C-alpha cells in the first residue's frame, strides 16, 4: 500500500490536478481563439486601408474630369467608395470589439488557471507535510 492510498485527501488532490489540466486547456483554447480574432482584425484593417486608398484614387479621378457628365459619374463613384470605406471601418470596429472581448476571455482563463494552480499547490504542500509526518511516525516506530 503506497502513501497515496492512505492519504485521506487523495481524491481532492486528484480533482485539483484534473482541474488545473482543464484550466490549462481552457487557456490554450482562449489563446487560440484570440489569435483567430487578431487575424480577422488584421484583415479588417487591411480592407479599411484598401478602401481608403480606393476612395483617394476615386477623388483624384473625379478632380481630373473635364465634362459635367464625367464629373457626375465620378462623384457617384466617389460616393460608392465612401460607403465602402464606412462599411470597412464598421467591420474593423466590430472585429476590434470581438478581439477585445476575446482578450478579456484570455485574461479570465489565465486567472482561473492561476487559481487552479494555487488550489493544487495547497493540497500538494499538505500532502508533502503528511508524507513527512508519516515518515517521522514510521521512524519513531522503528526506534521503539
């Protein structure tokens, strides 16, 4: 019979170890999701920059129009590019909000993992003291 089997808090110790492993997995999942949201945010920022450059080019094209018909067409094109830029900015803001929310989930998972580790370490320290006490008890019995 090993010391672990006679230790009365062994089931609690096992639960704490499993909880820590679970929390470590939760943190890994949250970090993976944060990487995905960061990628989406980066892509949204690129689309916004592209839309801004397209609007700038459309404005330059509109400024170079000599006829009233060409100017009217160019102004409609500029208005469409302006809407595209607004849509891109809105999408970027949504992506930023989603990423910020995911970073909050990472922080929460990190805190839960820290708590699970602290709980496990508490039991491990208790187990170490119990083993020392058992060893001293066994030594005293041998000496008698």
